[in-house]
C-alpha cells in the first residue's frame, strides 16, 4: 500500500506540473498589464514559455536567486559536481542585484548558454537599461551602475 500511495503521489505531482506548464503562458500573459510588456514596461522575451524536452543531459540543475553572487554560485555548482558537458543548468530568476558580481553572473551565464528565467530583479535592471517604467524620467540609483557593463 505504501509503495502504491507513493507512486500515486508521484503521478499526481507529475500531472500537476504538466497542468501548470500547459497553462503557464496564459497565466503569464494575464498577470502582466498587456500582452507584450512586464509591469516594469520591459518587453517580454520572445519565448515566454519553453519546455525542456528530449534532453540528452544526465541531470537538470535548477538554481534560483543568485543575486549577483557568482562565487557562491560556482561553489554551489562544485558541491553538486556540475559538469557543463553532462548537466543542464537553469537559473530561475534574480540573477542580479544585491550581490557584488551581478554583471559577472550575467556574463558567465551568457558565455555558457545557460537557460534562465527573468526574475523581478532582472526585470528591474532591464527597466533601468531601457529607461522604461519608473526609470523612464528618473535617474536610477548607483546600485544599477553595473548595468553599463552589460549593454
């Protein structure tokens, strides 16, 4: 009975994830104040929803809230024996702000083709760089100066 209930729980969890993934594009579009822009006024990415299907990689490693802490990210990846040739790394939002190496985190991820999800801090940086939303007519604080390294 316990094995059956664990199997059922696993199936239910997989179905729940599948259901969430299938409705995600509509939820994302409904959440934002228009079909093409984030609340900060930044255009949404060309791909709002992607499915990691048919991966030939051994593992998918998901890391969130890096917040400009490249050294800590690299330490974490070392702990889990991350192998770029074998593993798929997905950074799920907030690559930037708070930590001392925001530009380096973005550069590191770009150079390696790491998949990522745009978080609210990432969106805020894009708003600063594009001068949209609250930064359209206001000078952003010095905390966003690192953005100049990314353009």
